[in-house]
């Protein structure tokens, strides 16, 4: 792990990976997460090729990948939102901690993720 200014930094933010069956589905979910202030932003990478077993069969699918920035305390409502609006029976929704980052960017993430506050 690289240190910033000779110190290890732990932040209060997460990156969440979510796959979707199409770019349109990823855009719909990503926009909803940002509009609901469950996420600061959702980057969409498309196409990706996913290889996995599903119901005993080897599958290869073209998908879109969302890279979402948020706060750990918003993960549960974010996950609930994705599950409600996703076409997959078992969508990929995984979070990893952000251990360090540009302070100005992380401040922006924190200010952008304010579930429950009035939308601007």
C-alpha cells in the first residue's frame, strides 16, 4: 500500500461494483443511485465479458460494469435499490473500502452522498 504524505489513510468511503445486462440497465440504475443521493457517481464500463457458472451451466455474457462511489452506511439502501431495479435474480453488488484518495475528491463524494436530504 502506498502511503500519502508518509501516513496510512483510511477513509469513510467505498467503491461498489455492480454488473448489468446492458448499458441501458446500467444507466438507469446509475442515474437512480445518484438522483437518490445513494452514490456520488456511477462510472459505466461497457462492454465487459463475464464468464461464470449459473444453474450448473458455464456462461459467457456481455455486460456493463458500474463502478460506484458511496459511503458504507449507504450500502444497504443502495443494495436494496439495485435489487429492486435490476433484471438479474442475483446481481453482483460488492463493496470494497477506499483506503486513501485525493482529499478534495473524497470531500465531494461525501457531500454528494446525503440520502434523506432535499435534492437540489
